[in-house]
């Protein structure tokens, strides 16, 4: 039996969604973040040494990292569902976006989250101007331009096709969902980029996505 070790408000929501799209049977084991630190509980280290989510177990097999989990699941039954035809241009884009989501899109989003927390953290009054100055400088010179560059790129990618790999929905769209949901929550993604916002509305309306929310519980990024 497939078991998803699911952390609330995390990347593991994508795994639940993919399993619903694939129609595979699975069990969900829920883990809750610490309400103060927002970190995953130590119990997850009993499943995988890094103690992070998503983690999927399939019998004796333990898998971490969303991209690796998605690759495993779409190949599990040998049919390669939700993947374009190998050798096609769509398949090349599929592979690209499967890696791009975490390799390129998420780092500036994570940097923004970290620097926003630094700016809001309590510090001695005489240090605060220095901290805020550093945060403002890094944000203005690097983080904000990087986020704009990525969002502009992704908006353009959907100019001539409805999905990231091509004309058909694929697992690459599942992988791309979290960076875009995070960008809409904290990085300025809004109706000024209508194709990306339409993408979010379309995935949020999919029946499998709604079923995954029912299985996973409250998920702030779906708003």
C-alpha cells in the first residue's frame, strides 16, 4: 500500500493530487507543523532521515523529493500516464519543468520567505536599521528582480499552450503547482499575469485536486 506522509501546508499536497489524478489507492498519515517555528515534527525523521515532506512509502521502498516521487508514481504501473510521448517536444518540456519547479523557481521564493522573516524578527532597536537595510538591499537587487524574471518567463510559456508541457495536462503541471501557488501567496503573482492566474484557477477546479484537499486537510496555498 502506498502511504503519503503528509505535512500540512507543504509540497506533499502535490503528491496527494497526483495520486487522485492517477486513481491509485493510498493511505495518508498526517503530520502537523510546529505552530511557532512552522517546522515539521521530529516524527518525520523516523520515516526519512531529513525529516521533511513529502515522503512516500511503498512497502519497503521509501521515497523523498517531489520530483522523484512523481517519476516513481507515473511509472509505477508501467503505463507512464500523465507524461507526454517520449522523444516528443512536449516530453522535452515535461522533463524541463519537472526539474525547473524546484531547481529554479523555488529558490528565490524561499529566499523571499526567509528574508521576510528576518525583517519581521525581533531584534535590538539599535540593530534593526542595519537588518532592515540589508533585507531591503538584497530584496531590491536580487530577490525581486529574480521573481519578476521567473514569473514573466512562465507567463510567456503559457502563451501558445494551456499546460506547461503542451496541449495536454501532465504531471509537470502538478509539479509546477506549488511554486505558482506560493508566488500567488507571497511573491506578487496576481491578475497582471492572467495566464498564470488562469492556470491556478483551472488546476484548483479539477475534481482530483478537490478530492486531494479533502484527503489532505486545510491547505492555505489553494486560496
